C-alpha cells in the first residue's frame, strides 16, 4: 500500500460515520463497505494527500488511480475518479486501458457517470478512434457499460459528433432499462443547449421509437423556448 493510500485511509477512518454508511448504502443499493463521508470532506482529504505526496509523473498517476479504484471502500473509488479527472494533462490515449478498466467495472450510476462524462468522454474528444469501442459497448450485456457508451458524448457541446450520438441513441432505444432511457433523455436535453433544432428534428424523426421518459427529459429545455 502506498503512503498516499495509507494517509487517506487513516483520515477516512477517523472521520467515519456509521449512521451515514447505512444511509449511503441504502440510497446506492449496495453492501460495499463505506466510511460514511460526504463529498466535501472526502475531496479535501484527497487534495491534502496529493499536496503531501505529489503525483510525480504519468506512471505515478496511473498507479495511484488504479490503487484507489481497486480498494475496498467506495469512497476510495470516488477518489480514483476525482484524481483521474483532475489531472487532465494525463488524459492521453495511453491512459485508455485504465479508463476502460474503470468503465467496465463500474456498477452503479454514482461511479459510471463520472467515468463516462469526464474520463471516457474527455478521451473521446481528443481521440475519436476509440468510438469503435463505444460502438461495441452499446450492445454490452452490462447496463452501466451501455449507459457509458452514450454519456461519453454528454459534454461535447459544439464538438459533438451528431452521427455518433444519433447512432448510439437509436441503438439504445430498444433498451427499456430505466437508466438507459433516462440517459437518452439527459443526452438530448444537454445537447439541446447547443443545438435545439437538431434535437427537435431528431425527436420528430424518431419520436415513435423513443420512450415517453426519454422525450419528456429530452424536451425539458425545449419546452421553455
């Protein structure tokens, strides 16, 4: 175990709250061990650990994020995502194997969404060559991997490749999982901030195959125009 991880665990254990553990586990529908620490204090401790033990280089970054991600407690996985996101200079194609491992093992929205938007999405924006992998993820047996294949496009704004966004949504329309339909609506709603006409046209052309939930979520901003 690295000194960084030992330091973080020591601080987390000292701040642990069993009452919050029960609340968080119930909300997230998980039995995974937790410390019961809110996001603010958790991020403060992570920042302190990085200040105390600076990340030296790309390899150090990969090792630290990997060690956090494979730790037992969920808050350490949150720290893995926060650290991976923070060091954008390391969002290189050579980091893809790490981001992919995280994406393929994230088992709930609180983990999957941050990876999708801020890691996979960040790398996709710089390296469109990984789109072929996301095309495979659209049909993955894992709900969260399918969701990531869509939410990777969420924050691309005017750099969105609408052909890829459209193809992903159309592929996933037959998937009746709530979290998939919610993600479709979220993606349409977010892109409507950039190109409302495109979203209106897409819904007009594909409305029959879109769920009521996806349409309702996707048109929230459009209804205010």
